[in-house]
């Protein structure tokens, strides 16, 4: 039998036929790059998809930033209008809106603020507002910090039930307590006094303060407190040297909330404050009722009453953001 009639060698496989036909696996012809040539369109399509995804994400992020900027400007528009109104003479405001000063900047003047500072009622109300807001804030911070530490780390009978009572007080509205507290303050001689307003704000600010600080203090590692106790630290030293520094962001956030609430309050001040020496919110309301559209006093007075909380917020902005983020993470 000749060599050509012999059975094909299985070891040769399909290689001879592939060489003869000039074809390669994957459908590519010989000399045309093989598998790499077939994968090139896939890689180009992947790069195009990636570029399209980045472009879409960039457009979405840009649209979101534009929307946030527009929302911020829209939110600041009333503040800008109040500021410009406080710097324009009443006669000029009667001729048109406050936006007319953008075409005639010479109409801006500080005469309204000069008359405001010469108004003893407004300047006295600003000082009285400080006399109410500062003690009410400091008392809430001090008492809330002590109570929060006690509920978080001290063992005493009925601790959990008492904490539930404190949490339940969060849902009690201020309006419910106006009449009974008025009768109580009238009996003990605190009605229409600065001390009465401070005590009322302190009492209604404490439940939230205790709830917030207790939850924040409870997240402090127990090992840290035990190490301080092993070093000989008592409870007071442990509270002042370890707990308070760690709870600084939460305390700052609480202080900002409490100060803003007390400073901007009008209902409690209208009921309990001295009518002869009211806070700024009541004083501005009395100006409206007595003089009508007294814009040369109302606009600068309202803007000054708004500037103080803004200064407090921006002064403690870093602590506020840190406290909010820590509370969100925990």
C-alpha cells in the first residue's frame, strides 16, 4: 500500500487544511491580524461607551450644580431685597420697587440705619434679645450636657424609664403650656420678666438637648472612659476632660439650634416678655401695629435681627457640620 493511500494522521488535525485555505480561527483570513483584528472593534466600542458615560455624568453633574446655584440665589432673593430696602429712602421705595437701585445706585443711603440706632425702642430690644438668647442657650447646653452624660454612662434606678419620659416631652407643643405656665409665673412673680422668658425657653429646649447629647455621648468608646477611670479620674473630671471635648461638635450644633430658636421666637416673647422692654421680634411687630408701613425702621431692624444669627452660624459652621456628619454616621 502506497503512502498516499494510508489513513490520515490524527495528530495533524485541521492544520493542513487551515494552511491550505488561508483561514484562521475566528473567521479572520491569514495575514489579517487574527484575533487582535477581531477584538479591535470591541475595544473601540468599549471606549466609545466609556466616553459617552463620562459625558453623560458630566452633563448631569453640571445640570445639578446649575440647579443648586439657582435654588440658592432664589432662596437669597428675599434677603437681598430686604438689604436693599433697608438702604433706600422710603420716598424712593414708594416710587418703585427695590430693584430700581441697580439702575440708580446713587439712591443707596445709610440714613435708615442712623434713624434706627437713634430709636431707643429698637436698640433696647436688641440688647434685651441678647439678654434672653444667651442665658437660655448656655443653660440648655450646660444642663443638657450633664443630663446626657448621666443617662449615657451613669447607673441609677429608673434611668431608662426617665429617659423615655424626656423623649416623650419632645412631642409636647409650646402652645399647650402657655396658659398654665402663665398662671404659674403670675403666682411666683415671673410673668413679664426676662427671667421668665429664659426659664420657659430653657424648659422647652432641654428635652431635645438631653436626647441629642445622650445619644452622642453613648457612642464614646467605653474603653476610653475605663482607661481614664483607671488613671484615677472621677466622674466630674471624666466629664470635663474626656466627654466634653469629644462631644464638642454635638454641643456646638445644639447651641446653634437653640440660639436661633430663641432669637427668632415671637410667640413666647409676646406672652411672657415685658411689654415695656420687649425682644426685637415683638418690638418690630409693635412698630407695624403702631405706625403701619414704617419701612424705614422695619427694613433695617429686620435685617439687623437676621444678621446676628447668620454671624453665629458662620462662626460655628465647622463644628456644626462636624456634629451633623458625626450624628449621620453614628
